[in-house]
C-alpha cells in the first residue's frame, strides 16, 4: 500500500518535462517521509502530512501536506500545500547538464492526465539560469509552454503587480566568431556536397 502511495506521489515530481529531466531518476528508489499517512482506497485518496519529503534520484519535493486523488481512468492529480507561511518546493536535475529545474509556490498542482502543472501564489520557477516569478504559473510539460500572471495588488496605493522573468540568450557561453583583422588572410569554409557548374570549375 505504501509503495502504491509512493508511486502516486511521483506524479508531483513529474513537473519538469521528460525531455529535460534526468532520465536516470526513473530507475532510482523512491524515499518517502511524513509525520502521518492516510489512505482511503474506496475514495482513491492518499494524504501525506507533516514535513513531507519525497525524493527519487535527483528529484525532490517538500511540502507541509500532499493530497493525491485518482480518477476512474487511473489518472492522478496531486496537490502540494505549504504551511506556516512557507512554500512547497520541487527540484530536479536536467538531463545531460549540471543544472536544475526548481520551483516553489504556496500550492503546487500536477495532473497526470494532461501533464499540466499549476503553481499558485508567490510562484517561482527556475530552469538553469532562466527564471520566472508571478502570482500564478501554468506549465504544460508536453508542449513546454508557460503562462504566468501577476495577480491583483491588494493595496490600492501600491503599484500594480507584474510578472518578472529573466531569460538568458540561447548562445550564452559560446564564443562568437572573431572578425578578420585588416590584411589578414580569410579562410573560406566550403559547403559539403556543393558542386559548381562546369563553366565555373
């Protein structure tokens, strides 16, 4: 029963898309810690409470409470709740890179039927050096699309809430080609398989 619960809990850890998540994590054992576990097989609900920590390889999920429900087709929906002013957090290494995808929010929901994750209130997601912050983040793991909203400002005198994002250039870290100095011989690089007409050979 606990093994089944841990398997269902994995749906929350699937937040990073399979294309960038560490593939080796799939074959690692899952560790589950909580102060209390409640299982209702008839209603297909599992509840983990109190300093919940789920780890599997490089993946980790921390929350005060996690509720997992299963529908009639076997799809699971997991919701991680923060407690005492804290935030629910997830983290996982990206495949082939020394980088992590991580995020946090007051509530994190993941639906295995459509592989959509939603982060509510004080939401933040970081992938490598790219990051986005907002009141609400919607993420489709299949299409790798984001939707981020700022939410409403409660204080009418305060400036309007805004989404904040930092996106690194895609070619960051690669050295740009140096232009040739004056008088320097140019080296032309031919295209493979290119043949010139007979008149130009």
